[in-house]
């Protein structure tokens, strides 16, 4: 089978989509995880992806990030996607600002890292070390590390799970204010409804449900409807 991952040039990204996936196939040995999946995320669009554990959500995200090979289909994505995983993956031997500036090849790397850390509420901890952070603080540093790259595509794998409620709201607002295409993998139905322009549900390695969120609509998607698509029936959900 033909498998191809192509990069969008900066010029094409300015007017084109953030990512396009066509007939994606991803397997591990004889086990097919993703089959004939198609996806398009526009520039500036926030897409939330839900689904049961093991349905292929993180596998899709890793393929979009270029971290895993694909067995078939085509991915057209920016050269500079940024990824935030559930685990912060900070380098314990580097200070916070150096963790954030990882990969920056500019003379103002420290200043840019300082701005990003300030955005996530840790601007006074530039020279601190990962070992001195709580789990939620470390996750905020990981988010700063992604945003400082000014990515053309931002891939988020449940990055807010370790945050307290108020910090989570602030980080939601921060991500929403940045303009790349965003794909958020989450199990949190309320988070998806609050943040996304479009909500997708994945089943058996394919997109099985899609809802475009109409902001300000008098009939937005209900929590119970979305839970139903996820196979959860709850008479108490609203």
C-alpha cells in the first residue's frame, strides 16, 4: 500500500487547511487500529476528538505529529506541529526556560520562553527545575513549550487532566486565543462542548460522528446526546 506524509509550505499554510488526512491506515502487525480515516482541520479551527479507550485517538494524533509511520493513505500537515501529551515529558536536567526553549534556534530564546511561561502563570520560575513543580505546573510548562514554537498545528492529548478547575479554565482560554489548527484528544465531554468548533467521535478506527458547534445557537448539542454517541446512557445528563 502507498503511504505518504507531506509537509505544507509556509505559503500554502497561510491560505490552506491546517491538516488533511485521506484514507489513513495504521496497523500494528495484523491488528488494524485506523482504517480509511479521513479528516480535515482548517486553520484556526478547534476540533475535539472523543472516543472509548483503544479506539485509535492517540494513534491518530501520533501519526499527525509524524511520530509513527503509517501503512496507507496520505497526511498533508505543517512542517512544525507541536504536541502536548498527558505526561509533561520535561527534561529533568534542564531549567524550566531551557525546557520551554527546546528547539528554538534564535538569539531571543530565553525572552520568548519567559513570555510563554508568563502566559501559563509561571513567569517567576524561569530558572527553577522540573523536580520542584507539581504535576499541574509541569503540564503548564509543557503547554508553554508547545505554544512558544508558534505552531501551525497544535495536537493535544488530554493535556488538562492534571490541572485544577480554575487553572484548566485559564489554559482553555490561552489555547483558544492562539490561531493554529487544534486537535484535542479528550475524554471530557464538557471540555469538548466548551472549547471545540467541531466535535468528532471515533469508533473502531474511524470517525463515526461529527457535530459542528454553533456558538450562540438556541439548540446547542446536549451533553446527553454526546454521551449517547459514546455509548453512555444517562438519564441525569443534560
